[in-house]
C-alpha cells in the first residue's frame, strides 16, 4: 500500500464541524487503499490565545513553560480528530510529538528536529490504524518538551514523510495551492500546477506564507514530494518536487514582505564585528550594501521591524567597540521580489523590473539579486502597486504560462 502524510493547518481544524470534514477527507484516502499518517496544527487562533494568556501573567514568560503551554494546542485538535475518525468506524490513535518519537535539539520555542524514531507509528500503521500526530512539538534527549517555532507543523509533516519514505506529503490549508502572487493583492493570480523545490524555497523565504521555508528545505534535502491543496474543496493543488521543466518559464511568481526597516551605520571600520554581534543575538539581517571611503565605511542593511528595538539596543551597547558616527533608521519599507529558475539565463529580467517600477514612480531603496530572484526595497505604501505591476509585466495576467499554471 502507498503511504501518504497529510497535514491540516489551523483553519482546517478550526471548529468541530471542520474537524469532522477533515476526518472525511482522511477516510477518502484510506478508502482508496492508502496508509495515512496525519499531522495537525492547533485549532484556529488558539496558539495566539495561549500566548496572550501567558503575556497577561508575564511579559517575558520562561521559554520552557511557554513550550509546555503551547504544546497543548495541537493535543486538543489531534484528540478531537481521532475521536471523529473512530466515531465514523475508522480506528485512529493520536500521538503527541514525543509519543511519536520526534526528538529535537535542546532549544525552547524554536527547536529543530534531530531525528524521528518511527517504530511506534509504523507498528500502528501496519495494523491498519490511522495515526494522528501533533505538529509543532517534540522532546529532547533529557525529556524536555519543545516547540519548533514558525512553520513547525509543516516541518513535522515533511520530516515524518522523509523518515517513513512516504509517497507524498499533502499540506492542506485554506488556499488551493501556490499562486503567482498573493491573491489578496492581485485578483488575477494564477495557480501553479508544479514548482521546483528551489523556486518554492525562494518564494517562502521572500514572503509567500503558504509554506514555511524550513519545511521546504527539509523536503528538498530528503526529496519528499509535496502537494499544497485546499481543505475545503476537491480542487487539485500545486505539486512541489525536484524535477520541473525550467525552460517553460523565466519567472514563477511575484512575492512581497512588509514591515521592513533599513538601518544605515555611518563612518565606521568594524564591519565584521557588527554582523558578529547581530548574528549572536539572532537578528535576521537580509539585504546588505556598503560604501567605503578610505578606511571608513557606510553600511546599510535591512531587518524586520520586529527586531528594530533589539537591534538599536545592541548597537548602542556596542557603540565604543564599533566606533560609528551615526545611525540612520528608515521604516515604512517593503520588499518585492520576482522568483524563477529561468532568471539565471535571463539577466534582462532585472532591467525589466527596474523599468516597470520606474514607470510607476516607485522608488527603489536597495536591490539584491541571485540566480533565482531579484528583490527591491521600496516604500511600503507602494507595495500593492509594485506587485500588481510586476505580475502584469511578467505575463501572469494573460495565458502566457502554458503548462505551468491553470
């Protein structure tokens, strides 16, 4: 029998009624002769609610206790789903992350999976039982409960699929697949039929929220074939795999990320020390540019606005060590990007981006490009116009992607 891993996100299990519909979806796969392992997220916005309760008691709750609290969210949805399946005549067992053998590193709130001991799951599956695993969580070698951070349930599902050599990992969500842009911004988006691991990884890293980059990295490393599809329709989704014909398209999509901050540090000569300090404090630095004059340098870099306060505190605390003259901060920025494997052989695509944005009077603050992306920092107020412009310029608004999109 073929084995599939199905992952259902928070909106998919957001109510008892939706959990019952998810059970029916799982039963369909079981009736097709497939063995099924399921990974679930917490119901709806329950994780946010748990965090809010913790913050009412402590502005800085201990990471260990926060993990103990947040791990309970997935346990509720896994138990309810197992009950729904049993009530419909299908044997099912729910397992927490640690019962499922998910071993992680000893880091709270953002642990990485070290290995999965799948013996218990395999034994249950071999008995014809549907196994429901709580996503987003695991356990350390010394028995401490951990959570995996953003995208944790996606990562759990892909890691299980890799460990069990599943034929497919299906990610069920509230959208029908991966689109050429955010449907909330561009009404004429196209759904991609297939996309490569590399392209999906770029899209996820640059702002596409449909899959987390950690899950895509795991899928690529272990060659786990993915499908992103809707929990609410039977519409075919988007296949993500390694072998995709790259000759058919230059760009596969346009993505964006808001709440970007540009920080410029003027007149200093401690570039290596600067980024060592930021990395040590887990500040995620994105674009970097520098301008040197004799022995002194001006450097600009971008971060998320969520890291602004911590970054400014770090710079002030290390002012003597870094010996800079001035810090200039620019908020209200966004990053808009085009992504595609075909960019490597089409350098004119970057010029096309700059020309299109200039024609719309959209100022470009910084630029970064690679073999698979061109990214521009722009005013956040111009984000939607920029995304729609590039989406149109690269042909997504008309049928110019035969074989690549619906």
